[in-house]
């Protein structure tokens, strides 16, 4: 049980820390706990939806990188995209808490 908990925390940390570091770099300590409140402007950034982005990704892979469209291709692409968006979605509510940690860690003394 302890090994499972340790792996879960490590995976969570690997997801949260890069998002927090980049967020602190971009917004500094002016970010709210809910990052979506901070991303009020530009409005086009908030208005992005998952399916149009997935369609653009799939079109890019087929047209530019010359992947052959098939059931397996769509299955792998969609699962990878969903896993990525899920990881980002998990990180969003805890964004402000991690920024305080990195502010203390990265700020010059």
C-alpha cells in the first residue's frame, strides 16, 4: 500500500510541478488560486474547446506528418490527447498552492 501511495504522489508531483513553474514564470505572484480566473484575458484562450483542438491535431498529423488515418491511429491519438487534457485539468485547481511553493523556492534572496 505504501508503494502505491508513493507512486501516486510522484505521478501527481510530475504533473503539478511543471505547470506551477511555468505559471509562476508567466504570472508571478499575481495569479489566483483558480487559474481560470487569472486567464480572463485574452478571451480566446478561455474559449478553447477540446474537440476543435483534437480535430486540428488529427489534421496536422495526417496532412503534415503523413500518418495514415485508421481506427488504431484515432484510438491512440484520442487516448493520448485525453490523457494530456486530463493531466492539465487535474493540475488546474491546485495551481495557486504550488505557485506559493515555487515562489519561495525560486525567488532571489
